[in-house]
């Protein structure tokens, strides 16, 4: 076992030469022990084996996160518990401050680049992977926990992981309180969706709502003003004013939102040049959430709610 220490003013880590060294200059924060792994067949790395193949068959209640920024978000948000982290030897020193934020009991494995590549099944340049356990909210408790002023994203039939990642990224960037997905949506915790979301899929509350109809009913029942986005929407987005509880609904590339959903909502459009068909759904969400978040701040500035 190897031990790393982080000092507040001096990242005192030295992977090559003796670990349990800590400078006496200032306050120390212990970093978890690193477990050195030299054998690609080591069973402790089972969660990291053949990552791409495992993407296809699923991870039985777990997910895999890649890269420093995503891991930072995962650790800070504490929404989904971490099981273990795998770091490349060459990145271990630089990662010490981050690893100091891990909860006790999270295993941190360390391997040379060749071992890591062999385990994962492809050259893994990011130098850090983590495995977590899904802690998804159920719909009722998610809705019950939302504040009096809330902005929620509802997704119907989003089957593409890049779009799912982009939608979560925008939801987080513009302060949406939660994302609801219908049963036609792909998994926001699929590896690629997490990566494209830059970790937002791990930090944003989300719940599965069942059918598109059930999603709409649940939001309406919780007092949400429903705005469905469609290129043929009735109102130009610029003229849309949100209610205190607003949900914005987005549909899939190709079919868009089902007619039954559109019929139960106010509909809004982003005007486009000429007779252009539509925008990408994630791009649409960025424009819409930017507009609505700003409008909400204007109508109910932070602190205005009692
Ligand atoms: C590629 S579009 C689907 C296009 C489909 N032909 C339709 O009519 O909805 C995917 C989703 O992005 C959103 N979207 C795309 N362009 C939009 C626009 N100009 N105005 C409002 N929503 C738009 C809608 O939510 C739509 O369901």
C-alpha cells in the first residue's frame, strides 16, 4: 500500500520515492492509500475490464466515469456513491488533492499505463476512471423535494447518448432543478452520456417517469407550467414567460414530441431562418434554458421567495 499526502500550500506527493512522507510545514490532508496493481488480470479491477464491451451489456447498477473533471463533479456532488477509482501512475501525484476528497472506504487503485490499457481494452489517455453505484431518485420523491420555484427538463424519446449528455450539460449549466425522462430515453449514466455531459449527468437529479403521458401528468400534478418545444410551436420563445414552476419538454430527433404531449402543453418555437426544419435537441435546450433561466431571475430574483 502506498500513501499520499496533500499539503495545503505544497502538493507534496511523490509517486516514485516513498509515500508516507508529509511535510511538517503546514496542515496535511491524508489521501487514501493507493493499491498498486501490476497484473492486468487482477480481480480487483473487474469493474474496469473491457470497458467498451461492458457498455453494451450494462453494469448491474453501476456506472463508469472518465476523466478528472467528471470525477471532480462526482466527488463534490455526492449524489451517487463511489465504489473505486483507478489512476494511472503518471497522473497519481497530480490527482492527490482530488483523491483527498474521497470518502473513507473508496478503494483507489493505481496501475502503469500498459496495465491500465490492457484492463480497459483500449489506450486510456485520461488517466483516471471511477466506478460508482447508481442512486437514482424515484419520481415521487424527486418531485416532492423540488422547491416552490423550479425549472425542470422533461425528455421524451431521447435515444442518442450524445444528445442526452448535451441535454444534461445544459440543464446543469442553466440551473435546472431536475430532469425527468420517459421510458423511450436512453440511459443518462451510460459512459458516453456521462462524458458528453461533462459530469452533469452525475450531479443533476433525474428520475424515470414511465410513458410520455405519465411524465406530463406527473409534472402537471406537481403544479408545473408545461412548455413543449417544437419547431411548429404556437409562441415564439422570446415571448414565453415562465411560471414559478416551469417544465420544458423536448422530443427526439426525427419524430419530435408526440401529438398527445403537445396537446397538453403550451407550445413554443425557436424561430429559424427560411424553412429550415429544426435544430438539434441539445442545442435547442441550451437556447431555451438560457432564456427561461434569465426570465425566472428577472421575475423572481434570488431571495425574493419567502
Ligand atoms: C430534431 S427536433 C425534431 C424535429 C421534428 N421534425 C419536429 O417537428 O419536432 C428534436 C427536438 O428538438 C426541439 N427543437 C428542434 N428545433 C426546434 C425549434 N426550432 N423550436 C423549438 N423546438 C425545437 C424539439 O423539442 C424537438 O422535439
